[in-house]
C-alpha cells in the first residue's frame, strides 16, 4: 500500500504542480493578436512599451501588461465640465473614436501611462474641447448651436497628431437648472427697464460718405447735414459677402448669416426647380421686431429684406413684396402675407404707386431724356422681348421711383397714425433700396465720365445718382418732421464705388457680381436726445440690434456678436442705464418662436405660392440691377427629383441642403417645401462665412453641395481653393485654382496671381514659372488678364532671384494699368529691398492722380516720403490712408512706427493698440507696440504683449528683439541679453539681433530701434 505522505509521492506531486504551473505560465505567455488589431505590451514597473504584430508572440505574465485595441481603434466616451466664454459651467457629453497608425497609437499609449491610449486621447480631446468651449458663448454652448463647430475645431486641431480618421460627436449639452432658468423668456423680459426712448431707423442701401459729403458741402442734403452736425456719425463697416439680403438681415437680427439663414437673393422652388427670391421662412433667428413683440413693445417695420411672408407683430410689418421695384407683385397671390396686420393691407393697396403712375416730369428730376425717349422706353416695358440697354435704364428708374414713393407713403401714413392715436411705435424702421438700385444702374455714368459710359449716355444719366441722393434726403426730412423727440439712426449696409474707385472693366449691372461695385464702408448717423455729438470710430452692422435693444431698455443677448454703441450715447444715459446681459432671446429648446407668420396667424392657406409670370418678373428685375447673373435666371432650374443633391432619400425636398442650416441651429421656421431650397450662391456665401470663422467642415459641406449642383461652377471651385488654403492644404488649393484657369476665358487674372503665390509658398517657384509662361500666349491682350499674368510672373521671378526679369514684368503690368495695386505691391517690395523706393514716387503720384482714394498708394507714398526724410509729408499720407481705409492694419503699424521715430510715444501707443485690436496676429503692430511701451517705461506691458503672443502660438523673433530693446532702454541689460538669446534660438541668422546684442554687451547706445 502506497502512502500519500511518502517522500516519493510528495516529490511527484510537487513535480506535477510545477509542470502544470509551467504549462499554465507557458500558455499565459502566448499572445494571440488578430489581424487588424493593435497590441501594446508594457512593463508594469515602467520601461518602454512595444507593439506586437498580428499573429502569435510571447510576453511575460504578471510583469508585462497587454492592451489590445480592436481594429486599431481608440474610443472614449466621457463628459467634460466646460466653461463658456462668459464663465458659465456646462457639461459636454462626447464620444471620440480615433484610428491612428500603429506608431502613433504606441506613442499615445506611452503618453497615457497606466490609462494607455484611452487616457492620452481623452486628455488631448478635452484640452481642445476646453479651449473651444471657452471661445463659445453660453447660449451657443448650452443650446448645442456650437456643437458642430466645436467638433470641427477639435478634429482640425488634432488631425496632424492623430490622423484624418478622427470622429468626434458631441451629445446634447447638460446645463444646470439655474443656468436653464436664465434662458426663460419671462425672466429675460422681466429685466427690462423703461427708458422712454423711441427709435426711428432709416436704412439707405448703398449710402456712401464719398458721395454724401460733397453734396452736404454743396448744401444739397440739408437733412443729412443736420443729423451729422447734431449727432454721432461714423463709417459703417460692412461684412462679406456684401449682398443686401445677408447684410440687412444681420442688422435686424444682430447675427451672422450662418446663424440667421439668409444667404442669397434667390432660392430654388422645390416643386418647379425655378429660382425665386428668398423669403422670411429661411430666417432662423429672431429679428428686432420679434423680440419687441414678445416684450410687449409696438414696432413698425417697412420694406426690410426677406420679410415676406409677414410675421405677426405688435404693430405693423409691411414686407419687401409690396412695391414695384426689385419685386413686382401684380399677381393677387403675391399679396398673401405681404402685410401684417391683414386689415392694413387695403390701406397699403391704396398707398401703392404703380409704375405707370410715374410721369415724364417725375423722371426728368434725375434723367436728361426727351419725351420720345421716355415713351419708347415705356413701350418697350410692355413688350416681352429683350429691351435695349438705354430703354431698360429708364425703366429701372421708373420702377425705383414707384417703389420709393410707395414705401415713403406707407412710412408717413404709419407715423401719422401713431401720432394721431397717441401710440407711436417704439421702434420704427423703414428701408429704402433706391440709392443702391440707382447706383447699380447709373454709377458708371456719374462724373467724371468713365469709358464704360458713352458720351450720349453720360449726357442723359450723369446726374441720376446725385439727383436720387437729393430726393432721398427730402424723404428723410419728411420722416424726421413726423418723429419729433425720437432717437434717429440713419445707416447703410455698405458703400458704393464712385469716382476713380469704380471698376474699369464691368458695368455695375452686367456681371451678376453686384458686390464688385460695393465698398466696404457705408454710413452711420445717430441723433437725438440720448446721443452725443461728433465722429466716433467705425461701427459694425452687428452693433445695431444690441444698441436698439439697450436704448429701449431691454437686456443685450450674449449671442449677438456686436456691442452697444456707448461711444455714441450721451454720458448721462450711459451712466443711468448700465448694460444688462442675458444669454439669448432664442431659448434653449429650439422651439418655434411664438411670433407667427401673418398667414399662420390668420388661418390663410399659407404664403409662398407664386405664379410663374411673377417669378420671372422678379428675377428679371434682379438681373437688370446686376444682383444676379444670367446663370441665376429662371431657366436655370434644379431638378427636385430624388437624384438631386437637394432631395432627401425619400424624395421630399428640404428647406436646407447639406450643412446649410448651420451647426445645431435647430429647425428652420416654416421650412416646408414652400420655402424653397438654396442656390449655388446661397451655399457659396454661407461657405465663405464658415471659412472666415474657421469652421472648415461646415464650409466644405456648403462648397461640395454647390459643386453637386454644378460641378463646373468656378464659384464653387474658388470656394474649395479658399477652404483648402485655410486648412493649409496648398497643393489641393492649387489644383482647384488651375481648374478655374482651364475653364475661364476672360476673367482668370485673380486666380493666376493666386496660383503664383501658392507655387512660391510651396517652394516650387520653378514649376510656377513654367506654368505661368505656358499661359502667355492667351494673355497678351493688354487687358486685366495680361496684368494678372505679368504680376504673377513678377512674383515668381522675385522668388527665383531674377530681379531684372521681375522688374520688367511688373513694369509691363503698370504700363497697362498704372493704378494696379497688385503690380505696385510687388514692385514696391522689390525696389524697397534694393534701396530704390524713391524711384517710385512719380509712379505713385500718377496712380493717385487717377485714383485719389487708393489707400494702398497713399500708404506706399507715405513710406517713400519717410525714406526721403519728409516725416510731415509721410504722416499726412499715412493718415490719409487710414481716412480711406480705417481697418488697414499695415498702415496703422506704419503710422505707429513713424510716431516712434518722431518721439511721439503716446500717439504711437494709441494707434498701435488700435491696430492690435483689429488684428492681434499682426507682427509689425505688436513689435512696434512692444518698443513703444518700453520707451514709455512700461516694461511689464511690453512683456505682457510677448506672453499674449505666445498664448496664440506666435513666437516671432521680432517680439523678443523688441522686448530686449525695451528692457535695455530701461537699464535691465541682463534680462535684455537673455531675451535676445531666446530670439536667436528661434532664428540664428538675425543680423539686427546680433548687432543689438553686441551693443548691449559693449555698453554702447544703439543707433537704431528694432521697430518695423
């Protein structure tokens, strides 16, 4: 009998246990990695992790940890407690999935420590989410409006590190009950205080100080003259795209086009494929009149863009579909929803002036034509064939006068009714389009005569523009007399080219690119008992809505990007009425506004039903004014079939195609088929807005939608080039631009010069030269196409070190167009680098004789005069530059540098701070300001500017050189030398920095300042 306790058995048992353990350990050490998976093995006590390939390998159990990432995917689901720009705390649930390459995944795993790649990915994503949230408003963050933009920001920020296959989704944000309560409309409107103010806002589309000021000086505009003398006035800074529906809706809502949804003149009717004018159902945010109605304040609004169908308001809303001008509504169906309240529609019908009521005597106030010419034009208007250009010009003036008279009569009627009943509207707004329309038809014939205008047409039409300004001023006077005691705002959405600023190669109504003749700066005047006197800095279209709300005692929402124009308000009003902020008037739930359209409120079948004849008339009138080109005519249809990019999978067409509704904007009001679907230009305009905001994913969705509508659209190709350049994908941008050149036959000069720039930035100047030289055969016409090519060649020759060839090419461009800004820009840089800028003085003066309002030529002439020692002359030219273009940051930097040279340190600091406010990334402005603060002994201020730049990832050697000088002149030599060493680490080749370093070390005073 064997005893289990015997030594033999014990040995056997131990051996068996050891063998089993060894077998188990051997099995545990085998690592199976499936194809596609990524496995990382790391030592528990530290050490470098390593990748294991698919298949079988070994690891050390207990001492090594194995982490397998199925399909190479790293996924995080978490919630970040973020803070908005205003500091409100909001929970952001998110999911992120990354598929980095194996080596990147290994690096992530290592960076994540015990948490592996998941922890590292979470840290990276939450760092960017935190940054994006901090730049977003509370409403945008809490409502989810900013979610898509934030996700795009995170993708763009991390794609270099994690690769392009990064997916991030933000779920519904979670706000605290206290924060949600702050969005309640009852709470918001409960914070209103009574100011007793009444506002009259008069919109004059296209109004421009360059035309108005000479007419004021001549005594021809007494009402505008009085308002300007007695009130605050400024230049109104417009936005791009400079198109009226977008801009006036931004005025009314205080929001950018990507938020308010009005992005074009036209949309496509999904039932017919025809293009029709855009309407109020596309607007996604509340306008001033909606907010005032909810607050219980009466308002009257007349003729504002994109207000048809009219909405229910407390007061009156007379839509833009009433008069015979841009829109001609003779068909009964067009009257549905044109006016609210409906019972005021009959009065509007009585006040409406038809175009056949405009007489020859009315027209001769503006046009010098004969009775026979008038009769011929009116007869042509009744025919269906294409009228002669001269006849159509006369008929445009007839329609403009009829529309202006119609809205004038309605405005005066409502003002008189309010006065008679003792209940005037607290906000009265009327929009007049006539100045812009007359400019679009006749600006090329205004003095001095332009070659685009024949001698005969110049005789007939030379006084049309100024005559209409005089007429508009008289209407303004009638309104002012009926609104005593009101705070009056007169403004335009943009200016209009005049004199030598006018385009030389296209009439203002032909190209289908109306913005070509628009000027970035319009007019702004505010006058009344609450307003100070004098000029104020330029204002923005976005400033109007918050200013109106504040004057009327309402809180200012944080989701309006503009500011209250306190600098234009009287000091006692500002002191008595501090600004009260609320998150938004929109509400968090994306619910339909309680403000309804007039048809919904009255139970009508609904507006939006348009007969084809009226549609054609509308489009024809838009085309006559150059608002749209031939490609936007009613014959240019988009099929609403299921195969259309504008159709949903089930064949039902939506009111907003891919991406057009913006990030998390919520449902489009009234977004039924009756609203229409966007056109190419709609998507292009919205895409450009997204690019400007660096919301690249949304921009791409818009441009790609435009390309699906028309794959050969040069507009869409330009948009994609703009997008890829902004993303840093210069090769792709180059491909899109070259596609444009292959398609274009006569308008590719801008694309050609941009192509040259991209070749240079890519370090491929030789390829660029070969490309540009290959275009020479088709660009020898002595026109703008040749100018563009010669400039491109000049740029490429400079980059290739062929200065003489560059000079010859640029001089040829200037021989064709002596006022060419691009050609002079390149030639000035070339000559200035050779110490020859003085040679350009005569050319600059010649260019300014042709175009006295060329800001860049004044700037260059100022630099030339400074080089020649004429500091007073230089100052005059630079100040003139900023009068013409107040936002030209480069000129502000130049003026600040000049002030430093003159020892005017306070003046330098003032102008340079203004430059940095406009462009915080401008190198010259920041460098000069660092030096100026040093000379004023504000070393910490100078150091703060460097730290601020570092926070924006700007580490320019110039900043450190400037700071070193600031430290040096304040006796802090060791710190100055340390700062210079930091600068030289960034770029060891700096001769100026080394010279300053030697001067400090040798104790010799510097003979030059490191400003630009």
